[in-house]
């Protein structure tokens, strides 16, 4: 850029307006000479190179101009030199300006360095080489060591004197080795110093470098020493914390893993190795999605995104819903997860604590199953108790009906129509009696005649009857194994169980046919297998299976199949007692029934009966004596007036003398006064105030040799056991026919026992 001016005012304004690199001035102007312009520039303090141009200038004028500060002069006929002169002046000007600026910066830097050295917490040190004389220490040395810089620099102490005696030799040796090696890099040393006068040890880190001459010779070493005691303490605490954290993470029973923002695994504890069946070496650096089932990966990504956007520090994920993990073996498993996020050095990290809840889910499912079984058992128990109470009262009513009907038959032997009607009444009564017995069997209140039994023989016999009773469209498959252990069972009731199950199976396949499979085999259950039913325990069983290919049942129906009077059959096709009776019989035998079914695939019943070592024995059939009486006197006790009346009539017609009472306490008082006048006590089992067993025990205390018969509509194992303890001669079922009652009384009086 070039500007031209003609007047002094314009010249001064232009010089003041900006910095110029060169000024060219004509020596002779009409109103303003070049020397005057040069004087103005110098008075303004401007160090701008000034060149005077003249048409003719003498030596004296040239000397004057140079003395005034002109850098050069040119004659107008020598303007060819103008460009080189300008270039030279510009170069010299730049060099001069740069030197001035450098010197100014150096001065400022030196001042700043001194200020910084005394102001900073670090100790600045300077050692002259090669004699290693310490020439400078900043004032921070007093804070670190308790000694003033002047005290050390004066020779009263050396720097080595301040270093702990155990660290000083190593520090000196390291410094020497560094210099011998050419000091090619910085020297870093950590050592302890002794703070005087209290003797406190402090850690110091010194970083040093060297100063070289132009020839490369080492002339000095300098650096800073920093008190890192707090840092070392923090590092020690951090290491301790890291050790503790590592101990917690490595000993945790839950899987702990950490993933970075790219979802790559950066931490994988031993529990995670166990849960995911994968070593940490194999897992680290891989994508987290490898442990997430494919069907759940999209949902997982949404969870992570929502979690990141929410800025939450921690979140329990899927605690109340199902969250699945994927083992390296390809196996899916349920788990719970608690996830936290944090930002470390600008990178987001996710930490997940994962718990494999497979065992808990299985336990919960087993618990639910057991609770359902317990609820069903309690419901069946309640219904059974109710049924037992109803059956007792109903048996009393049936006893009176049967007894009076048989008396009518005896009195109306010459009236055929009456005989026909009486027979019809008896037939209906017997059907009612059988129905009551089924109820009692279901409720486990009907005793069973248990004996060592070869169940295979009973099943084979029942299969023969089934073949004739079941439609030919249904195939029967026999899977009865041989050489099975015995079971303690009532053969009639085992037969009834199979017939009821098979009849139900045939009904499920009616119309379309199918296959009925009956099996019998030995099963040894362990603790896990016994969990299929609350009635099962670990041990050996003989298992009867009845399986059909029928319609199957819904879960809702399955929950109610053992309830009495529950049926899915049409009206008139069944009473709903079949499976209830099966359930009662099997539980009476100490076993269990397990049913499984699926709609459209059929149903399977498994009947487990405990195996025993006893062998089946032949039981001779008892002889049935005549039951006429010989005038023996019987004390008959029952709280049902109608039953007392009819029994008295029956027994009197059989030739016995009968005294009857409805109140057991009155009967006991009478017996106490007239014990020798009675030949037999016939008493009901269930009565108010005093039951039949208590009455029998009291009577035996008065007279130990009197025969006793107990009448009941049901008698469980405990009743029979108590009867044996008391020496009771027999049990008469309710309702009872004339011949059954007469036979029992006659056998008791004749001393033949039950």
C-alpha cells in the first residue's frame, strides 16, 4: 500500500493514522522539507525507516540527513537503487522489531517465572552442571520440608539431607544414571522427605529436565518437586476401595456385569460366568446382546434407550414381569435385573446385577401346585366329613326301613302283593345302602379289609369283565407287568377302582372309539418324584395306570374331578361318585391318584399303592352258623328310637330277650346294677354323651367277660384298632339285614369272635 501527501498537515495525519514500513521524502519541497518531516517523525517517537530522495544533494547535506536519523538517501537519477534499498530497510526493520519484541518477552517471562516459582505449591529447583551445585530453590521448599530456601542454598543443608535415609541413595543413583545416559527424557522420581522439626514423612514427586549449550553440552538441570502425600493417601484409599469392591464383585452370588455405551462388556464377575456358562475372558469385549434371547433384544434396546433418556441413576428392571437371559449353551432362563448408569470420563457405563431365578420360579410353581393340592385335599376332607355325618344318620334311617320291611315280609308271607312290595322296598334300600357306602369310601370313613395282595391277579380278572362291558370300538391294551411286589389292599376295592376308572375312560371315547390302556408296574419314587402329590412319599409303589385317547379335560374340570356328585355326563348317565370313590379308596390304602389330561389328546390316571414285602396268603372262608337265639338276654343301646324298636323286634323273633335303651348313660347305670342278667351288649358306635367304645370300655370294667358287638355305618382303622384293644367281639354294619345281625349275635355269644 502506497500513500502520497504534499503538505505537513496531511503527512502528520497519515503518520499518526497507522504504522508504516518505510517513508520516502523529497529533500526539497516548497513549504516542507524532507529533514523537517524526519524531525517530526522522530519527535512522534516513530522508529520508521526514513529515506531521503533529492535531485542534487551535497556531501554535507547527506551527512546531516544521516545524523538526523535517515536510513539512506538517493539521488533522483539513481532511482534504480530504490527497490533494493527499500527491501533492505524492510528486512532490517523486521529483524530489529523482532529482537526488541523477543527481549521484551524474555524480560516479561523471567519476571513471570520468578513470580510463578515463588507462588506455586511445587518446589522449583535449579542445579548447575557438571558440579551439581544447587543454585535455586523456590520458597515452596519451606512448606514441604519445613526448611527455608536460603538455609539450603547457603550450604547449611543439602537437598539430600532432606530426603528420607532409605530413599536418598536410590534418588542420587537414579540422578547420576540419568545424566550418564544423556538425560534424553525427563527424570521422574518419587521419594519421601522428612518435614522438620516434627519428623513427619511426606511423599514428593520430582520431575526434572536438562539445559544444553549450543554445542549440546549439559549446563544445568531444573524441575519441580510436588508434595503428593495426599495423592498417595488417596491412591492408597482407592486401591483399598478397589480391592474391597473387587472382593465384593468376585464373591457376589449374583451375576454382575458392566457394559459401555456401545453395549460391549467391560466387567464380568465369577457369578456371571456361572450364570451364563461363559468365561470372563470369552465375554469381555463382546456385545451384551449375546446373553439376551433374540426375541427380547428389541425390547432390551428400548429399555436401555428409555433408561438413558430418563437420566435415572438406578432402576430395577422386570422385577414383577418375566425377563429372560441366554446362556452360552443356548438355554434360556428367567432372571431379575437391577441396572444403574454412570458417566466416567465422558463415557456412559451401565452396570447390571442379574439374578438367576430359575430355582425360585420352579419353587413357586411347585408351591402353587402344592397349595392347589392342599386346597383340594382340604376341600375333599371337608366334604368327606360332611358326607360321613350324613351317612351316619342315613344309615340309621335305612336300618329301620330294612328291619321293618323284613318284619313285614315275615308277617305277610301269605300275601304275595305285600311280599312283592316289600322286596321292592328292600331292593331300593340296598341301593341306598350301596350309595352310602360309596360316600363313606370316598370320605375315607369306610374301613377296608387290607391284606397282602397280588394286584396283578385282580387287574387281570377285572380286564376280563371290562372286555365284555366295553364297546368293541374301543381297543383294550394290557400292559400289566409280572413279578410285582405285593400291596396291602382290599381286593374288592382295588377291583372297584379299576372298574370305575375304566368305565369313565370308555365313556370319554364313546361314539368314536379309541384305545384304553391298562398298565401295572413297579415305580420307585425319589423325593422329587414324590412331589407330584401331597399323599406321596419317596419309596416303592405298584402303579396302576388307566389311559384313554378320548376327549380330554380342561384345567377347570380337572380341578373338580374328585369332588362327589360332580360330573360332566348327561343326566342319568352317572352320579358323579365314581372318581370320588376312587380317590377315597386309594387314600385309605395309603396311596395317591395323579391325573393328567389335555383336550383332544386323552386322559391318564396313575394310582400309586405302596409296595410291601409280605406275600399274599390264603384266607379260609368262615363258616356261617345258624343265628337263632336260645333265650339269651341282650342289652341294646342306640340313640335312634326307630332303630332300637326294629332291632328289638328282629332279635326277639330270632329267640332273644332284648332290653333297649336310647341313652348310653342310662344303659351303663342299668348294667352296673344288673350286669349278671345280660349275656351280650349290642351298642351303636356314634352316640351323644358317650360313644360305643367308651360305653364298651366302662362295661368291661364292670364285667370283663361279657361279649360286645359294635354297630356302625362306618369304621376306620382307628376304630378297629380300638376294638381290638377292648376285645370287642365283632362289628355289625349299618344298615343290617336280619341274617347279618342274627349271625353276628350268634357268633359273639358262641365265642367265635368277629
